C-alpha cells in the first residue's frame, strides 16, 4: 500500500495553527468584578471630585477597560486555537484506531493460510527426514506442496484486494454543482420523510459555481447526514439542507434538523466508529465515522452544532 | 467518443422508451431484462455505464450492482428506483453506485448523469493506466 499518493487532503487538517502552549489559568475576576467596580468608582467620583480630576480618572479607567477587552479577546483566540488542535488530535487518533482495526482484520485473514503453510511444511520436513522416500511419501509431498501453493495464492488474493481497496479510496475529482449532488439524495429521503410528517426545506445558494469533488463519495455523505437527521426527529419536524460559499475557495453544505439534538457528553464521541445512540439493529455506528473519513479524504471538514431538544446541524466544508 | 450504455429493467415498456431515446441521440444502447442477463452481457462485451432498476425479480439491482462492481470496478452504475427506500439507497451508494435516482427521471437529466458517470470512468482509467 506504499503507492498511495495523497491527493488534495493535507490542506484541511494542517490548516489550523499549532496550539498555543496551554497557559496557566489566569483569574477572570479582574475583568468581571474589578472593572465594573472601578467604573462605579469613576461615576461616583464624578459627583464629588472637581471635573478635571474626574476626567483624568475616567480616562484611566477607560484605558483599563480597553486593556481588559484586549486581554479577553486574546484569551478567546487562544482557547479557540487549542480547540482546533484538539480536533486535529481527535482526527489523528481516529485514524490510528481505524488502522489498528484494519490491521487486526488483515492479520486474521493472513494468519489462517500461514497456519496451513506452516503445518504442511512441517509435515514435509518430517517426511523428508526419512532415509528413503517411498512412492507413497512422494505423493504426500506433492499434495503438501500443492496445498502450500494454494495458500500462497490465497494470500496473494488478499493483498491484491487490499491494493484495490486503497486505490478505490482515492477520490476522483469531477466538476459538479453541489445542488445537483445533493438533490437526488434529498428526493430519496423526502418521500419517506413526508409519510412521517417530516418536511425537507431547501436553501441552496443559486449563484454557487460548480465545485471539484468526488461526486458519489459526497452523495454518500449527504445521504448519511439526511438519514441521521430524519431519524433524529421523533414526530413531525423539519430538515433543512443548504449550500453556501465560505470565503473565496471553500464551500459548505449543511443538514439541519429539528430533532432531539445531541447530549453534550456525546458530542466528542460522535464520529467514533461503532458509536451509536440508536437502538441495536437500527444503526451500526459507522455512518458518521464513514462521513468523517470521506470528508477528510476530500480535503474538507465536518462540524456539528446541536442543542438538546431543539435539533442539530451538521456542516461539511469542502474545497472548491 | 460514444458511450456504451447498458439498460437493465424487468419492465419492457421502460426499456423500449430508453432504447428509443438513446438511439434517437445516436448513442449505442443495449438492454437486459434481468440482473443475470446483464451479467451475462457484461461477460461478453464491456460497457461504460449501466442504468439499472433496483427492484427486479430474481437477482435484484443491489445484488447485481455488487457483482458488477466486484468484477468490473471501473464500470459506472446509475441506480433507478420506483420507490424511495433510504436504506437501499445507502447500500447502493456504499457499494459504489454513481447515483441513486428516484423514478420518474427526466431524460435529459439522466443523459447528463450518464455523461458524468462516463467522465468518471475515463478519469479512473487514465489514473490506472498511469500507474
């Protein structure tokens, strides 16, 4: 699998700046209590003190307020950066988990033929240790050898399939309108949704130029998000799909629902393989992790906002 | 360059219209009444794009799609369905269908999809050749 050439993806994960070193938790009270207190002092002093003195005091406190605002802004920025890097770490650890899982599968697949090969070659060594090889033993040797060849072929088929798999993983980029990519999947879900009182609203940006992406892969993501949205709505409700430009060279699609929302404690596990809140048999827990994998390969990112009881909104940003 | 199209549906009327419309546009088209017949045809000659109904007696569209993608991964398949089943749509798309479209389909739109699917096949072939 060494010939896997990375295509169009590194920009996404590497885009975020590295995390600022975690600062010591500086106290918040100077901003929350100190400054309002000082402001009150300034107001009170304006009533008692002569005006020039009060003005000087007010200016001083105003500059303190400006400093406080700047300090708070920089802290917000730092914590956002930290969050971004945590997201990146999460993606990385998921990748590692997926690799771990896959290698366990491969090991299992290849171990079986290996065991047979070991057994047969053991038997052959045993037969050939005899001083004379009888015609019967010769026939057995031939049998064993044939079996070994068969098992080697089996291994070859496994690695061959793996190579094909890794090749298939590479996206094929085509120009297509986002709206066109989404609409077939929306229609597919809409009919079933309507029967259950769920309407689908469309909010496509009509001026959005076609983008370059892997069309069937993106359709899979859209269908998955739509299905999740539909399943999150217990009774009647609404799903809204939308497309938007994001800056000059990215676009975003969003699938929003008015469903049950996501519990805060589940937010971090959402994209983990095999994580599901659906009853057994309904969800495999692979949908969102698959979406995440696809979007990652397309050089994009997937984010979620959710409010418990009000609904969720999944946004996929992609390069144009 | 012409696109070699295979239409698979158990409904003779649908096949007849399809063949008529593609032929009118001078596009070579072959028809098969079932999944098994389609696989047999694919064995004998190669096609670029397969347009296939999901619900067919015998081997259904999803099973046939699976078989086609296994044997001829580069052939693109557009699935058509009369009733919207999200589940089978998910299965179809994850098995490698190019698109999963609710019937009735506007012919011009279908044509556009066929062109796009063919373009994808050419891109895929170009990449495999450069390896």
